[in-house]
């Protein structure tokens, strides 16, 4: 059914808001009239970025990050109430003629219809289904991290944490010619996914050492320390986890200094320094979208929940021990 409705001249959509700690609500959202250069999008799917949205849902975004963490189309303000999210794909219903009928991705919160600038829409290629395209923002994060690391052919690469971001890093690292790639996680159910992406799987107690580059994406102190222990002499550890306002105990004693290890932060808000003179955010986003043309990545898009049920289901999905990979919200069709 069509969920958009009109009240006089105002079209009303519906959006998910994080109303207070642990509480999500479905609220009406007035759509502005289209202006030149804008498009109306009917959402098909929106991805839930479990790590980041869990922090938002629990009010764990530190005050110092309130402005830097604002999404491009966010409404409200941290900590609450806030309309958040950044992984929406849908069909352009109105706007520039060349876009109408196209499937597009947008950094937009969870909402059934929305208006966005045409220049902020990223067209989804035919080789990428709309459901899988919800991974585009996370794929940008993975691509940026490989650039930050300076990873190259024949490197020995370890990824600690087989969540969505870790698996996307795995998918990219495994495409490097001659690279020896191992993904480490406590969850054995991730083994077939890792192997389908072309890498080896190991539990933490079996994690290989002497790595050239280690990516940490487990969002835990134990994972970070496993990553440190995997790095070889003068190796690089790329920290991809965002811990919000939670302190993290890193083991920087032992051989950390004698091995001259490098601990590097990677964050998607800026294009990696090695590419910044030639790449902008748009070029990186387009590259990330095309990198999703790999059918094995469908395994990363796990549970589907109906938009009508999302506010009720989010406390479970964003719970501290919630299993699974990337949940997606499925929107009703007209």
C-alpha cells in the first residue's frame, strides 16, 4: 500500500525516531514541496547500522561528538529525540526527469518517503540489488580503511571482528592479488561467510601473528588486544571500531613498543589522506557502490523487519547481545 498521504498541500511521510534511551517511535514527518534540483524518493529498504545506531539508541554518543555525528538529513539533536540513520535505498518518484524511476541510495534516516537533493542521491547499478545497496555507507568505511592502511598485493592481512564492516574489509582485502587474508571472530557461524569471500577464518586463540596489517572491527577491548598481538614487526593496526563514550583498555605494554607497532585511526568522515588530493566523497561513494556487485555480500544483509514493526523490534535488534549481521527495514510497496 502507499503510505504517503496528503493533508491539504502538505504530504505526510512517517519516520523512525529514537525518542529516549531504549525507546523508538514511528512519527509523522511533513514532506516539503519539491524545489528545482530535488527528488521525492519512495524507500524500499533502509539498513540498520547496528554498531552506530546501538550507541545512538542508548544515548551513548559522547557530548564532544554530537555535532560531528550529525547525519546529512538528521532531524532533532543528540542525545534525544533524534531521527537517525544513513542507509536508505528507494525509487525516485518525482524530480529531475532523468532520475525518475531510478533506484537510488541516500544517506537518510529511516523514513518511508523523503525529499533529497538530486546531487545527494547515488544511483544503484543494475548489478547491485536495492537490498544489498543498503551496505553502501559501510562499504565506503571499508574502502577508506584499506586506503588508510596502505594495504597492497601479497600483504599478510588480519581482520579482527566479522561484523558487517569487518566482512566488507575482508571482501576487499581478499581481492588484492596474492594477499593472505584471515578474519578472526568468536562466532563460528561467520566461517562460511568469510570463506565465501575468499579468506580464512580463525577463532581468537588461533589468530595468526606476524601480520603486515591488522584491521580491528570488533568494538571490544579484547578484540583490539587480539589485533595488537597479531601485528608483526613495524606492522600497522587500523582501529575501525567506534566506542562512543566507553573507555577501552588497550594493552600497550609487552612487545608493543619493541615491535614498533603503529596504531592508526580510520574514520569515514574524511577521505583517506593518501587519496584526498584526487578523490572527493562523491567519487569514493560511487566506487563503494560498484564494489557491492558481489553476490556473496547478500549474506551480510540478514534479518528483514517490516517498517510497521520497526519501532517495536528495534530494542531487540539493538540489544547488547543481539545476534546477526546487518538488519534491514522493508518498506511497503504501493
